[in-house]
C-alpha cells in the first residue's frame, strides 16, 4: 500500500485515571479534524462509561494488552505492536495534546524513511548536540540541531530496528533506577523516554535515519508556562493561525491546585491566570459540551484573566501575551544568573 495515500493511523496510550479528561480532549479533537483516521487506543483503565463515549466518535479501536503499566516507556512497545498489524506508517500522539487542524502535511508520508518528532521547548537544558548520546555511552554519529520531544512521533516499518533499540535502552538498570528518583533530580540523560530516543538518534548506529522536526510555534505549541508559547510565535499566529498541535506540558490544567502560604498563594494565582489564558484551555473550551463531565478548570475566575480576555477579544495568542513577556524576561534573567554563578554542565556536549 502506498504510504502517502493509506489511511492515517494514530496510536494513543493512557493508563492514568486522573488523565482521562486530557485523553477525551485529544480524541474529540483528533476525530473532528481526521474522522477518516484509525485510532489505536491502548487504555487499560477504560471503564464502561468511557467505552460508550468512544463508541460515538469515529474509528477508535480500544485495544487491551496484558502489558504492565510503565508510563512513557511504553511508546516503542505500542508503536511496534501497531506496525505488526501491517500499517505502512503510524503516528504516536500524547494524550495531553489537542489537535487544531489537519495533520497530513506534517507527517512526510511520501518518505517511508522519514521519522517525525517534535522540537522540545527552547527552555530545555542542553539543547540538541551530542550530550545525551555521549552520556549513554554510545558512539556519536551526528550532532542534533534540537532536543527531541517524543509527544508526537511518526514511524514506518523502516524504523523497527530503532524502536527495538529504544525499548532496550529503557530496560537498562541505570535508566530503570533513575525512574524511581524525583524527576528534577534525575541525571539529565535519564530523565525520560525522549532522552533515550535522542541518544539513539545521535548515535553512529542510527545516524542515517532521516529526521524531521515539527517546529515550536509553527507546528506545535509546547505549552509549558506562559513563555512556552513564545512572544514572537504568538504574533506570528495573528497571520498564520494557531499551530495544529497544542501540547500541555508540565502541570496539567485540570490538576492545578493552590497551596497555602503567601508565596504559594501568589504563585498559585499566577498559575491560575496562566491556565485561564492558556491556548490549550482556550481550544479545550470548544469541546466542553462533548466531554460529558464537569470541567470547572475551564472557567475564568480571576479579574486579571477576565480583563486580559476582554482587552484582546479572547484571541488565543494575544490574551496571554503580557504574561508571556513577563515569564520570558524572568527566564532569561534566571538563565543569566545561573551562567554567572554556576559552572557549565560537567558532562559532554557538542
């Protein structure tokens, strides 16, 4: 079958009951923009009510596998499983992504050798290069221009060996041990599945894999904090519209909580305003009636949130612009202070 003309196949996995609202938003948006696509959904925590909900939405096939729950380390396992069904290509998509338009143009389906990944937020530490490949102890084959984000990955049967290698890396004792450590304290190259994938893609063994990045602000909003949707990208969206993928990185808007104490309350207020003005939440509101459950986290409660929305006509790129300017300035100042007061990262990087 010709890859470029074959029906789209998406692979989705979720095993956290508290994250099912994000999964619903992904599926509702994906089936709205691609009703013809086949969605292979792996969801061991799906209950009867959820099964009835997905039965009313397009070609969603609920798969049940006897896999142990292993969080993000499941990605190569799922992709290999779907490829075994004979699909000419399959696209993994994280359950905290909302789709805002057609995705066909992003997938490079005319090139069976092409692997598509997301560009990580520019605020990620040690961007691209050879850092992760060297830290994993792999022979370096190339220097990557950007850090890989594995929230959206398109693969074909040509990538089976890479997927097997990715799965094997995440079975190494050092990686497994690191997953028991709180995320901020993990060694940088062992933090998550995407660090292992980047190490492989930069290695001598897989240096020939053609890699296409979906760029921040153009193809995807990596919505982690107000500056995750950068000021320049927001302005560009006034002409070009929203990117087709909105990725809710970090604290999810449906799980935001406000702690006690003055400093905590101020930070909580700041996060609340960000949530109310978030492009992810803005798009999510369009699906509120389809979710068949209460979503109070979509409400606007703060005066600052109401004011910003009123002054910008509720434009998804403009309403959070003032906060993005503040957040970006604070991040640059923090980075400058860190560069002056701390030594460079001791591990190799190119």
